[in-house]
C-alpha cells in the first residue's frame, strides 16, 4: 500500500446547475489552513487552472459542500459551502449555494444521515455560511430514494426527480438586514461619475440589482456580450462600489471577483422575447422578469438558486428596482428568464409592522450522484 498518498472519502455530485464534491467534516483535517490546502489540491487550483484536479475550470464546477450531523435540535445536518478558486489556493466561505443544497439533501438521504419518510423526506439543514436553515425535500418510494422523473431545469440536459430547495427566514443572512443599507434603492457611482440606481438585498447571498439599460444593454444579452471586457469591467466596477458602500471592501483593497465573491451583481430588465444560449426561444409572456446573474466575474450560465430567491423577493416588495420591472401578478411564483431558459420560484414575503420579511423562498431542482470514492492527495500536503 502506498504510504505517500492520503485518501479522503468523497462523492462528486451535481446539484441543480452546479457541480462539486461533498465531503464529511470528519474526513477532513480540522486545522483550517491545512484543510484549505487539501481542498485546493483536490480541485487543482493553481495559476494553470484546475488541470491537476477535479475542478472544471468554471465557478459552476468548483463548488464544495462539507457536511456533518448537526447538534442543533431542529436540524438534521449542517452544510458548509465553499466556492473554490480556480487560479488561487483560496476558498470563499462567505457565500452559499442553493443549487448544491439540492445535492446535499439527496446525499444526506442516500447516506442514511436522516431517517427516510414516504413519500417525501424533508432534510433540515443548518447552513453554517449564513447561520440560516434550509429545507430540502427528497422524493422517496417504498424506502428507496427516487432519482428518475420527468422534472427538468434549464441548464441541465434530461430530466430527473424533483427536489425542492427552500431557504427559511433567510433575510439578513450576512448583514442582519434584508436591506443592508436600510434603503429599497441606493445609487452607485461609475468611473464617469454617472449615478446608477440599484437595489441591494441580503437573502442568503448579498445581491445587487441594477437595470441592464443603465449599462447600455437590453437585458437579454448572452455570455458573448456580457463577458466581453467592456461590459464585464463596468459590472465589476459597480460591484466594487457596492462592496465599499456595504463595508465589505476597503477603497484601497485589491478586489478580485474570483476570490471576493460577495456582493453578487444581477442585471435586470422587463420581460422580453429572446433566444437562449441553447438556441431556444423564450417568450416574454412565459416569464415575469429577465435576469443575468454574475458569478466570479462571469455570466452564470443559468441562475443561482439564492440569487433567484433574492430577485423574486425583491419583485414582491414595492419600492425596489425589480418590483418596477417585473410583470406583476397575484401568484406566489416568480418566473425568471435567464441565459439558459427559466427558473420558477415560490416566494412568501410579509410586511410585519412596516418591515418586509422573507418567510420562505424555494425552487425545484434536480440532483445526481456522479461518482464516489476517494480524493487522493500527497501526504506532504497534510504534513506541511
């Protein structure tokens, strides 16, 4: 048996439109510095990208979920999300991921971390990043986890069993306030001195909403345009300004979207007809609002679950930018048009004594166990 390698039990899973490893907390080094060295080695994070690891060279395939049995009486497990850097040996734990939460819920049921119930097993998850609770509903039939079905999500080929991910009372996860600045809208100043109106919400991640038209866009643009140097530079400029406003960044700090994930930026516009990245026509009467979610400096191929919940919540609150633009109706569902299609959210927002509260926000996902075994690293990483 080789003595110069170290094996860590791992499961590679897709959750929604994200992919990454799920590793039990007890199987990782407890020292935070050593732990991060181990994880970035597994993913292959380096100046040459992730060719020497399991990371796929994109933010969507560089996700990490660390899980364990929760000591909280009202939760089954805990879940720590990590956004692993592609080029640097860093992991951002100051964000969370609802897409990966669907994989975490499925993993918990498959691994026997929770007792199975017919026909839905609800996994109560304490998310350590946000100190909030998530609920993941996993279908079970005759004691067996249901993995196949006819439910589909934009950005993933094929169909699967529907897994519902819900954020519970997630407002103010990072800042303590649904509206971190105390305002329904704020103004950000670009490099030309132009005032850009924005709405900033903290609903599991901190998301800054700005009108696509304020960047000279229609709102239905795809990656070839939004990821261009000119547009991406403008987006990052405004994201930086929002981070300074929120006290997340210092003015003289060197900010990199690949390592400083929050706040997120989302471009929004009113419903319009457009052609998706997969050459599918999306009709304006099929959606309530158009969104373009930016992750690690690039356009998200679909839409992050936490971002979708944030946008849907804002749509329900008068005075915000999203509320101005969305196709208002009386339904709890808000359907968002994104680069690969649509995502439907179920939102419950209440005005309690003059203050809006996000009671629950959820959406349907699919998830799949892709590979299981051990991640192998040199023992020198552990000993260094």
